[in-house]
């Protein structure tokens, strides 16, 4: 973690560019490498507070695209004209909350992280649990061929969870942005090419 007396260049840059959090540069690094978000797409941002990713994605998708954020806390910035927000708990939110976004979403992003306890194994487990909830939501939101980005704390279960993602996606990559704080356990899973729900892969027979 950056000591309070040491200036964080990413935080200063975020303030200058009108973003409420430095985390936008993690997403920007992923976008620069993988080109996930494109004009005209539908993008869902899980854990969208305070709104940096919403703002960044709204610019990427442009006026013909749409961005939807979900969090327990509302964004701290005005929503862009092409953005919507659902105030809900990721752990309990159901399909009905998303309406016509179900099966029509191009990219799902999750920046969700647990409140850290300082107990490494416990924080890793909580992060894993949150990511399983994000995957649950993504599997009913994404269209076939869609992409998913998850932030997770590195731990002994990361490899198995990556394999779990691989059952739903054509490919899974790990990415550690330079803007992640030194010593941070976070890493991003970039899962591409959603294979679809069972009913989409069996000619309508589940």
C-alpha cells in the first residue's frame, strides 16, 4: 500500500481526469491489451461504486451502446446519459432485476472485493465467494461469445477457479495491471468467448 506521505500518481491522475477512483487505470490497462469493450456494446459493471469504470465504459461504448452498474452503494458521480444503475446486493440479486439485459450483454466486468480482515486465507476465501457470485450473474447476462473480467485475490484456489471459468469460456488469462498497488493480492481473470447456457448448446433441450 502507498504510504500517505507518498504521492500516488494514479490517484492524482484520476482526479485530474475526472474519475472518482484510481481503479480506472486497471481497467484501462486491460482494455488496452485485450480490446474487450467496443462501440455499440452492452456492458455490465458489477461492484460499480464509485463509478470510474461506468464512466470509462460509457465513453468506450459511445451513444449507441449501454452500460449498467450494480452495487450496494450509488455512484458518487452523475451517471452518463448511456448508463443505468441497479442498487442491489450481488449475492442475492436475481435475473428479474436485469430485464432485457439477460442473454444480451457483451461484456461483464467485476471489480468486487471483500472488506479485508487482515487474515490472508479469510480474505482470499471471501474474494473467491464474491467471484463465484459474479460468475453466477455473468452466466445469465452474457450472450454467447461474450467476455468476463473478474478481480480476485491470489490464493491456493485460484487455479481451480480458473479451471471452473474454463468450463464456461473458450479461454482464460491472468492479468496484473501495473497500476495495482505494490504488495496487493489482487489479480484479474480475463475470460473470453462465453460458451453459452445449456439451452443454447442443445437445440433448445436442457
